[in-house]
């Protein structure tokens, strides 16, 4: 593939003057922060919910990885078929429910919590990783002439969210119990969902396709 022309810092930062771009980057930050409130402490969370250790926890993490892989593949197809906006909204709703359930499973503990957390460990990564291609589509559609630049800003939002999520999760555990990681993570997903819904309402329908890959128009 041909090399992408270099862009200046001023060109990249100019994208931050667009309300819809900043709003979607903020949604990415909130979603990732919420995800890493839980994911950073996934092993103690799973242990609290199931009472399992060692190889049993590794099996749950393997299931998590398989679900994430499937979700990532499905997210792109869903965005092409139903639109990136609908895909992102549906995924955030699923994350809101599954992260709430993860906290509830840790609160219930072994027996009742085991079944809930196994279902959660499938739904959570499937929804979370389906967001990646769909959100990338939304951002490129908002700035078709600056696709690489807006995606680089999205990557920055992702890594800021990872750091913020780990820090926030640590504070939650410090002041409460591990079961409260679920509600904390779900609250951030709710904020991301409300922001995405608001931005979709502001976006005119029929945003044109923006790349040779024939990204589907945004649907509101």
C-alpha cells in the first residue's frame, strides 16, 4: 500500500475543533475506561464470582479471548449491514448490562455467581470488541479527508482510557470491594451510550461512504 503522507501536529489538532469528532473521541475514552476498570482486575473478579483459581481461571480467560475475536469480526459486518451508529449503540447497551452483571456475580460469589460470570465473560468481550471497527467507521465518516489522523486520535483516546480505567478501578477496590467494579464500569458505559445517542441525533442522516472499502453510510 502507498505510504500515507505525513501530517503536521496542527493538522491533527485541527480535528479537535469539530464537536462531533471530539464527542466521539470522548465516547471512545469513556467506553475504554469502563472496560479497563474491570479488565485490569479480571482475575480477582472472576475468583470472587466463582471461587476458582489457576487453570480454571485460565479457561475463562480463553473463553474471553475467543468471544473478543468473534465480536471483532462481527462488529465490522454489523456496521456494514446495519450501520455503524446502530452497531455502536447496541454494543454499548450490551456492555452496560454485562458489566452490571459482572459486579453482581462477584457480589453473589460462588454457586450463583459462577453461571452469571460465565455468561458475562462471553457477552462483555463480544460487545466490547465489536465496537472497535464500528467506532472507527464513525470517525472516518466524520472526517473522510483525514482518516489516518482521526484514527490516530482515537488510538490516543484508547490508551488514555486504559490508563484511566486501571487507576479508577484501583481506587474503587481501595475504598469499596471488588464487586463495585461492575457498577463503576457500567456507569461509564452508560455515559458513553448517552453521548453516542446525543451525537447520532445531531448527525445528519446519509453520511456518504468514505473509502474504497465502501464503508456503509451512517444510519440514524
